[in-house]
């Protein structure tokens, strides 16, 4: 059983627009030394921020926190955190970027590793929002955000014809 009852698909255009809005907010708070993307979700936002903010220094912190559900379905669930690659330093002068903060588990871990980084996300859910310094859009905790890199075009059943979740 998944804790998500709402589905929120995000298009490439919407993601790009929101990442640019995040860039505007972050530019006002700079200057910045560079960006640290939390993989994999933070990679695309990091690329957009780097372009819009003219930042050339990019690093990654690689954390695995989601996996497929038990029956192999498309729904994802949070599992144990596994840091595959960290970064040196305390994050001072750097933007730490991710696509979303959900429960805050990953955010708390990377904040512990980089306490002086400015943590920014495009989307924030209530449970993780207190851990983020800057974000663009808040969504409810029971919403599953479908990012464009996770989707393909296919038929969609009208909402009125779907079974209750």
C-alpha cells in the first residue's frame, strides 16, 4: 500500500519554468561558489540553475533512498538511505539542489554532511519543508510527483472512470 493518493505529473516545460524561478530567488542570495546536485533528482535542476546563474562548478552527492515497491509496480517507496558518494567540506558558499524534499530523510542526511550549504528544491512537501532553505512549490504529503524523466506518453483514463485509490 502506497501513502500517495494524488498523482502530480510535471512536464519538461513546467519543470524548466520552476527551476528558472528558483534561480531568480537564489541569484538574489548569492554569490555562490558552486552547486552540489543530489543524484539523481537534482541533476536536471542543477543543469538549469548552472545555466541561469552562470555557475560552472558542479559536484554531486549520490544518495539512494527510493526503490520499486514489493510487487515491482511503478509506485516507489522509501527504503534505507545509502550514500554512494559524498563531497568534501561543509558546503559553505554552495547550493545543494534536489528536485523535491518529501519526508525529509534524505534532506536530513545531506544537511548533516553539508551543514553550511544552502539547500534548495523545486518542490517541497510539509514533512520535509522545514529542512529546505528555498523552494518554489509546495505539494501535499500524499502527492506523488511524476517527473518528466520518469514518464512516457500513453493513454490516460478520465478521472471519472478510475477506481478510487
